């Protein structure tokens, strides 16, 4: 009997081609993503200032980071911004989706209007809202001209309120997207379940509260994860809207990292802040992605 | 109205509720339209009408001077070039970056679904996580590497950056799309004598139209709208549109030319807005596919 | 040596061996069916013959040429898939000729071959359609056309009928059998449906847990199953297998069977060698259709035993009447004539054709060889 022979050349080549094709992507991922994460992680333990240095200083940068009032403000701002941004986007998105799902005339007109801000750059959004919120020429000024002299809306100039203007602009940009996610979820619910619930005598309110909204759980989860990671990464909007000001009032971790690394020449501290941002996002994304990848198998 | 609404739909609403719903929806439509409308109106007004008048009022004198100025003569940084060169930069960055990352994503998705090997799920998981990292974590080493390979401050450098960090999403899109195709298709083609690339372009690629559109739109929007990489890695001559717009808006010394800023902002938004208007269906699909598993 | 030889072939995924030393030789013109429950390794074996899965050890050869490591397209095989795997972007005609195109056959020849096959399968009016516009049965035909056009040494079928509805499945089954008879092709066919296996094959390999349990003609498999698994897997309703005991009486072995009342009744075995098992436990296997009313018993059978038992449930199915009862403490089924008069709750005298009864060793579950 013939011994098993070597695979012919073509067969062996065919076995290798898929791996060769994937290789550049894998290599770039390993270098540019994970390699860079390791590198930045290492820098966060060094005394790098204007240029990377490789002298280890232990946890010094992290210790210093949490001593910095600017970082504390950035973290507090992120907490305010993220929680309001997520909560308001979900509230508006869900309400709009439920209302749009009532066989609304002109749904085809309204949906794109709610969603178009998502196509814009945060820089454009920031530019538009910067002037709209400017009391000198924007909404306040207009209402004064229209005769409402006592109207006052100067949050963008107030260090205690400016962070809320970032929330307004960010909600304007993203809530339509959340609406689309919920709408897709609503359209996926089996109409027979709704009919059955109505046979059981559920009112519209109870129908939504007890039957429909609980079935939107996956949409809630996705919306939360997407918004949370957008919140942590928020950079452009603050730059365009407030530039981090007035003063440091709207500083976020993303703007903090940038200014400490590239303009204040404290690269070690900047790297440490980037590591903390990554950890925050990893804590949100990894369990989510794990569950998403796990499920269908 | 109610007659048509009631048939076959489980949820019924009365007239008062429906009126409220319509009012609510219209109010929000106004909220979403307001900034764009304000920008449009004020971009065709002389500056004096804005500073001295009402932002919401239609112009008394219509002028396209702000648009011309924003496009070709406004002061950006030190040069009075207008936004035109930066618009061109953005196109020079976006087109190759979108093309390369889409092609690579398609091939990756094909390999990851149809030529599976041990560890492919872990690889994909790592690729997927890379979509969501805060890019601050890669800024410092990326700046060094671009310097080392001589691409610092250049258009090719930005293309490289956008390709590298776009691969996760493009791969995700194609993988989810191709996983719906039976693997038996590939096996049948193998028995028929087609090889790796032939199977791809004769069988999978002809079926990939929708996902290619979704991916291109997603990548186009993301890269066009990028600011962080542009402001970190671009040189004065290779700045993309978003960075230039920000410079225009932030650094105007003297009188703030709101009308020029608005015209510039609309110019920066125009390409993605047009894509959105022309193919909104695919745009939404892309957004959803990026968040919920397809 | 056959046309297709599978010698001592194993398959492992990592440390897990999923196929254990398979030996099958298929002659030209044979219709071999690999049958077994899901996960038994039948599809893996088929994929290995096709070259879509590697061979861990052993050898597969076609026409004496070893196929280990040979690319699927160079084995001169064709395969019909469960999902048909028709290329959705190509027309029926392009689907059929794609393989020829890949092998560099000139266009006029491709057209001729396509027309010949399309005519044979009566799909010549569909050639310009896309697969999405076809019905299940039509897709099935196109998939077969794609295989036939290559004129391969061996046809491989991977559960080709499982996506069709019941009526169509029977029609296509007949069609495949006709095709095999008229073309004399060599076929290896995978299914989990034992009726398909029985009706189509010239030989069956019953597989379970990565082992070939029995290889033989449909009649051998049905009448002399080599173990309890084969006995109960093949046949519907399944063979009744229940505990019994050999008792030698008047010099002949008998099976001692307890009915509903726990009283032992002796059924005489024709196999004299079972006398050696005197007093020992066995598993007795009796097919439902060999338990009948006395008038319905097989006239040609040499050993008809009488069994008095209590009738549990009767299920008239039109062509047959199924009667359930208790034998050896287990539920058993008899398949009787449609017009037999039996009533639930009665005591009835059944006739059991012991020529067809099978005895198994209760420890190994292997058949006790006569």
C-alpha cells in the first residue's frame, strides 16, 4: 500500500494563503494597537517629559496625577458629562423611538432629521453650538430681541455650568442614533405578543412598561456601551465648543492627556492618564464584547 | 387618520395622545434642525447683520461673500488660503485610507469566516477591542513611529494611521456579513477547482455590494470627521479639514467673522451630509452594525 | 482493491479522536450509504474523502491513487451539499459549468456538457435563472447537475434531501436511485435517515461515536444487526430489545420472556448454538413486524412461537396497526395488519416469528453469532 504522500504544492499553498492574507492586519494590530498600549503603559512608569525617557520612576506619575487638581476636575467632569449624556440620550432616544413607532405620518421625514447630526464632525457641532449658546449673539440675544428681556442663558461663560453645555451639544449629536437603535429594537418585537398582552387587558402604559421596554434590554445595553465609550473618548467636541474652558471648567481626561503630553511636556503623566482612560473603557467593553462573541456559539 | 392606524396594530392611541406625540416629535425636529438652520441663514448674511441683529432672522442682504472667503481667502494659521487646500488634504487622506481599509477588511472577514483556523476567534476579539480603545493610548508611540519612518506631518502618515485604526471596524463588518453565507459555498467552489482568491472575487465579492457600501460610508464619515489624529500628526501643509476649521474658528484675531465660520463649518460638514442624504439607509445600517452584532 | 479505498483512516482534532480506524472499500458502481446519528463522524469521513478535511492517519485512495494531501479539485470527485451551496450570484447554467471553467474546459464543450446534464435532470428551462428564484426541488436538481457535469469517479452526497419537505424527499430519493441505476455511478451518500439508507444503498455503513458499527448490504444490516445500536437505529419503529434468559428445554434453546403479568413464557429459538447460553441472561431483539396475530404470521417461517400478552394501546395507522405491550419489563411494539381486531386492555395470543429474532450479549451488546 502506498504511504501517505506529501501534499501537492497547490494544496499546501492554499493552506497558507489565508494566513498570509491576514498577516499584515494581525501584525499592524499587534504593533500599532497592543504594542503601543504596552509602550504607553511603560512610559507611564518613566520620568518622560518632553521626549520619552526609559528611566523608571514607579507609580510616581499616577500618584502625581491624582494630586493634580486639573485631573480631579477632568474626572469629575467626565462623571457628570458621561452620566447625563448617557441618561439623557437614552431617555430622548427611547421616547422618540416609541413615539415614532405609533404609525406616525411623515416618519420617513422625521427619522433622517433626528439622525443627521451623527454624520457631522464634532468640530462642526461644536462650532454651531458655540455661537448658539453664546449669550452675546445666540439664543439669549435672540430672545432679548424678541422681547423676553429677562431671559438669561449664559452657561457657556460660567465655570460651574459650562460642562452642561457640552452635554447639550453631545446629546444633540448622538440622541438620534440612540433613537435608531431603539426603533430597530421595537420593530423587532413580535406583534403577536402585543396582541396577547392587549387580550390580557394591558393598557398602553403597562404594555410598554411591562412587556415592550423589558424586551429592549439588548438595545439598552448596546446604547449604554456605545455612549459610555464615546463619553470617555470625547475630545473634539470640548475643543471646538469650549476649548476646555472657561479656565479649566470643561477639562475632560481626553483633553487633559493631550495638553499634558504635548503642550505641558509631562509625557509620563499624560501616559498615565491615557492608561487610566484605557482601563475605564476596557472595564466597559471587554465584558460586553466577550458576551457578544460568546453568544452565537 | 385613526381608521388607517387601527388596522392590525396592537397599540392604539386616542386623539389627544396623538396630538401630543406629533407636537413632541415636531419640537425635537426643530431642536435637531436649529443649529444647521442658524448656520445656513447666517452664512449668507453680512457680518453686521449678525452682530447687530437677530441670529434667527432671515438676511436682509443676501451675500455669498462669507462662503467665498471661507473657501479661498480666510486666514487659517498664518496663511490667508481659505479652507480649500485643507479640503483637498482631507480628500487625499480619505480616499486611499477608505479604499485600503475596506479591501483589507473584506479579505480579513473572508479569512475569519471561511478559512477558520485555531485561535481565529481570539484574533478577532483582539481586533474588535481595538475598535474601541481611546486613541490617546497610542498617540505618543504613534508620533514617534511616524517620525522614525519619515511620515511625520505628512498625508501618507495620516493615511497609515487611519488604515491601521479602521481595520477593526471594516473587518467586523465583513466578518458579520460573510458569516451569514454557508461555508459549503466555499467547499463547493474548492471541489470545483477554485482557489482562495478566485473564490473571493468570483463568489463572495459579487454578493458583497451592500456591505461594501456600508463600510465605505462608515469609514468615509469617520475619517473625514476625525480631529484627534489630524491635530496630533498633521503638519501645517497636511492638515485635514476639521483641524483647519477649528483653527479658523478658534484663532480669529480681532473681529469674529461668524458668517465665515458658519460657511466653513457647513463646507466641512458637506461631504458627510451629502453621503448621508444620498444613502442614509446604508449609513444607519453601518451605525447599527458597529454597535449591535449583525 | 475497490474504486475507493479507505484504509485504517482516523481523524483527530487535537487530542480528541473523532474517527477510529475506518476501513471501507467501495467497488465501482456501488451506492454506499454512511448512516448514523449526528456527531457519529459520517460527515467528517465524507469531507475527508472529498479532501475538505485532512486525514490524521491512514490512507484514502481512488482508483489506486492515494488521495492524502491531494487538493479536492484534483480528486475527480463531485459533491452535493446539504444546503446545495449553489453560487447565488451565478445563473443555473453558470453554476453547473463553473467547475469545468475552473478546470480549463473550453466553452463549447462546457455548453455541450451543460445541455446534456440539464436535459437529463429536466432543468433545461431554468438555465438562465438565479438560484434564489428556484424551488427547493429545483435547487436540488441543479446541485446534482453541477456534480454530474464533471463526470467524476465518485459522487459524494452530504444529506442532500434533508432540506426538502416530506413529499419531495420521497420523489427525489427515487430520482437519485434511478440516476444511479441508469448511469452506474459510484456514490458515497451520508444521511441520518435510516429509510434513505435502506432504500438507496447497495451497502450501508452504520456509524456511531466514530466507529463503523457494521458494514453490509441493507438486508444483512436489517436482519442480522451486529449489535444493539445497529438493531435499534435501523428500522422504524425500532427493534424491540429487552432482557430475557436462555432456557434449554427438550434439547432446544428457548428465550424466557416475561409479559405483562411477570410470568415467564418460553419461545423456541432456531439457533441451536444458543444452548451454550443455558441459564444466562441475554438481550432479545424482535422486530415489530415479526409480532403479529396468528393468522398474520409469515407462512414460510419455520419457527413461530406463541406469546400471550396484554394489549396496551392500539394505534391504527391506515396501512398497519401498531400495538404496544410490555415485554421483559420494557415497552414493546408490534406492527400488525391493518384489519386485525385487537382492543386495548385485552389479553391476546401473539405469534412471534423467531426465525427473525436476534440474541445479544447483555455485557457487550454484540450479537451472539449463530
